[in-house]
């Protein structure tokens, strides 16, 4: 009887602990610079966005950092970016990166953030193999009674260590438009071999923005990225994705490549594209 009483007392204590209200006090943290930008082999106006961090419970767009001097150089050519809107800086429209070069981003602020007015980052721009082709596979009632289109890529992977990022377009509209939708992969499973149908995106047909129809033109971008950028994307997706609180660690700022305490990542990568029309 004593053991039974102790057993029910333990259960009651656990239930009480699970429902106990806990007030978490979050003090204001010091402000840090946030950098988002990239240089690719595409000929276009490349963008660097500068913002400040905000308090955890502030439900507002992070404040833009205007009036900065932003430059990008590969050691041979230096481009001074133009501020097209507050906190948004762009290269000239005919700018493009070159595989094998290392690009250095330099930022000079009109006012210090966290005691610093100068920030920088560098990123190597690796090459990337072209896609041989892309394909489609329809999965009927695959998950939760929902139909899915799987977009697959076919390509020959070089024998050295490589890291890839994929983005998917439908009729020139980018479907994977945020970092948590990017598909990334290393080449451990197919190093030096032919990639015979690697799924780069699953398009749920219960979402109107993901629906595919006969005659749609699907385009896939393959990008050669660095190991550091690969892990940055993976860490961001882990921190912002669904986690079981019982087993997950506390949230933390993802490590980037901006110096002087800045947050974010300045990336450089090669791009190749392949398109195919969907015929039902």
C-alpha cells in the first residue's frame, strides 16, 4: 500500500510539474549587425542586406542599416554597391562572380553597432557541374492523403568533395524562395558517380503555389557552395524548423562568417540551370 501511495504521489507530482506556469524573463540584449548577401556567377545586380537585431518579443521588421559604404572585391575588381532602398545595397547590373576567386565583402557603417563601424567577410566561389537533365515523379496520396510531385536531378558528380544547393522554379517563379526551403546536399552517397535521380524538392499539391499542371516549365538551379555555407544553411534550418522541446537544445544564434560579432553569411557560389516541360 505504501508503494502504491508513493506511485500515485509521483504521478501527481509529474502532472503538476508539467502544468506549472513558468515566467521566462528575457533581458534586452546588445544590438548586432545582421548581414545577408551573395555573389554568384549569374550576371545581375547582386544584393547585400544590412539590418540590426531586435529584442525577442518585438513583433516588427528588423531595423534597416542605411548610409553604409559597402564594397565587394576579388582582389582584381572592386565594386562599390549602391543603396537602392534603406539597408539594401546592390552591385552594378552587369556584375558576375568567377569560379575559383575569393570575394571579400567590406562594410563601413556611419554609426557603430556593438562598438564597431567596420565589418567584413570573405567567401570562396567554387565551381559546379552542369545538370544532365531533370525529371518528375508523381506520388499519389503519399503523405496525409496528399498528392506530391517530386522533382529529380541527374548529373555526374566529380571525384572530389563537393557541396550543393538547389532551387526550384515553376514558369520562372521561384518556389523555394526562403532559406528554410533550400535543398542542400553533400556528395558522400554518390561521390565520383552519376547521380541517377536525386529528389531536390517535394511539391505538395494541396498548396496552390506548389501545384503543377500540364505545360508548366520547371527549372532547377544547382549551385556549388562551400562547406561553411552548407553548414550555415543546415544550422539555420535546424534552428527555425520543428523541434521537440524535450530533446532539443536551447535556441542560439547560428554561426556565420561576418567578423566583429556580426550575424549572417556572405556567400559566393556557381550556378547552372536545367529546365523541362511537364507533360501529363
